[in-house]
């Protein structure tokens, strides 16, 4: 199994944990896990960036890898600032936006990891 695929597995686990903890937070539970949620989010973005870096190093999907780096900045930016965005009754919009932006990182990473795996197989 390639390094990209291993990192992708970490992202999948992280995404599952993030959704579980995020939903609990939405429902008013597990507020003590906000910092854990943020830490997992940071690791999630770092894994995305690492997969993008591997794709760039293999000269595969460079455009998509650059997009993944920018998308990771968006995920982190929205995640770190969401408490101050649109407070009040409409804050649910920010929560849904945060969920969609975070989950949208997964198909980007899947595609990049697939390309990096194909590139490593071709050079072997």
C-alpha cells in the first residue's frame, strides 16, 4: 500500500470522527471535545496537504494538488473562525457550510491518492 493510500486511510478515519463529534456538538453534547475536534481537523488538513505534496512530487495532478492546498486553507479557515461567523439563529448555515466544505475534501484526496498510487506503480 502506497504512502498516499495510508494517509488517505487516516483522513477517512478523521472524517468519520469529525462527523461524529461535530453532530454531537450540534446537538449540544460533548462541548469538552471542541479542542479535540479542532486538533483532528488540523491533522485532517495536514494529511490533505501531504497527499497533495506527494502528487506534486510525482508530477501528477498538479492543478488538483494546488486546489487541494487552497481547499485545505478554506477548511481550516472556516473551522477556526466558525464560532464568530453569523451568530444567532442563522448560525446553522455556517455549521452546514463547515460540514460540506470538510467533507468535500475527501473526494479531492481520494483522487490525488489514486493518481499518486498509479504514478508509483508506473515507476516500479
